[in-house]
């Protein structure tokens, strides 16, 4: 059985707005490494639509991009992508699959079928999956910024405090810190 890892860019004050992070070659290399380690991506509809509006064009070479960013896009194109949505049924981006039915059993089945693990990259969906005790690890890239606005991590709230243990941390040249926690 694979593990579910929640990974996201986050500012010091918890903002997960993707426009607030540092998007340089080193941060993209960090996320490329994470993606390489896992067997599939898992997103909610809003994140999927944001990703599909840009990354396929980068992978095709229709958008100018530095090498590390293009590498991310090409690998993302081939990676299985699973989407949780109750409002959209058609997902035409390469290797995209719709998660249907009971959320807990569907995501558990995805974990069971993906021994190399699933990488979750949607904040709202993470809140729901954490409530269901399905997230095993958290790998955040904490950016040296205070956004002063939302959306924020677990904005919808959790029923109780999650105790975590630090697995590793490392600083990037841009000042961001990559942190890896596991459920205690």
C-alpha cells in the first residue's frame, strides 16, 4: 500500500495562494523530485483546472520556460493525475482520471493501488482527506513571505490537533525551507 503525501507551497502565515511562492528553478526542481518519488498526483477540480490551463502548453513547448520548469511539465504530462470533483466529469488532459463514489474508500483504493505513493496538491481537498485520516505525510515548501491573506492551510478546520514528527528539513538558496513531517 502506498502513502498519501500532502505537498504544497505555503507562506510563513499559512497562505497557500500559488502566486505567493517563489517560482524559480530550484523550487521547481524540489517539486519535480517529489513527483518522481510518487506514482500519481491527486487534486481537487479547482487545482486540476489551474494546472491544466498552463502545464500542458509548457510540456508541448508552446510556452517559454527554463529547463527545470519544462522538465516538471514534461514529467507531469506523463504522470497519472486523479481528480476529485462532483461538478466535472470530463478530464481530457493526458493520463487524467476521475475519482468517483465515496471519497474515503475511493482515495484508500487509490493508495492501495499505488505502492510508490500518491502526491496530494490541493488545500481544500487536503482538509477533507485529513478529516478522514488518509494523509500520511506532509511535505511543505515554506516560503520566506507573509502574505497577509488567504486561502490558508486547513482553512476549513480539523476536528482535532494533528501530532506530527519531523522527518527532515533543508534550506533552499531562495530562503524557502523544505519540511517533511509524518503523522506521529
